[in-house]
């Protein structure tokens, strides 16, 4: 069995995992942004390590999100899952509207 066949056989399970991870990362990024914003309200807090840690975390989460979106795009290129969203096995994507919106934005930009 080739790697492509393995991915094809397990693509729905892989996609569920990736969607869940992206959703979690988006929440973590938002929380890091909120924390950094709260710390930035006081001009002196911008110099603290807590502020810079929040900023660094947000940047890390962005990088991770785009890596996972890239994986979805590659799976889409190979198997055209985004054209089959009406199928029952892909209905789980409806639970992640923000992830789908982000995917559409980045996928259009990537083309």
C-alpha cells in the first residue's frame, strides 16, 4: 500500500483530527491575543516577559494553523474533498464553520 492509498483510506479520520486541531489552535491564538491586548493596555506591561510570551504564542499558533491548512489543501488537491461536502461522511465540517472559512480564504489566496 502506498502512502497516497493509506491517506485516501483514512482521509475522513485524518480530516476530523486536522479540523479539530485547527479549531483548538484558533481558540488558543484568540486567547493569546486577548492576553497580549490586556497586557498592552498598560504601557509598562509591554516590556514584560508575559506580554512577549503571549505575542510569541500567538505567532506560533498562526504558524501551526497554516501548516494544518496546508495539509488540508494537499488532501483536497489529491482527493477533491471540498467538492464533496454534501456527502454524509463530510458533514462533520459543518461543526467547524470558522475553520472552513479560513480554509476557503487561504485556499483562494494559495491558488
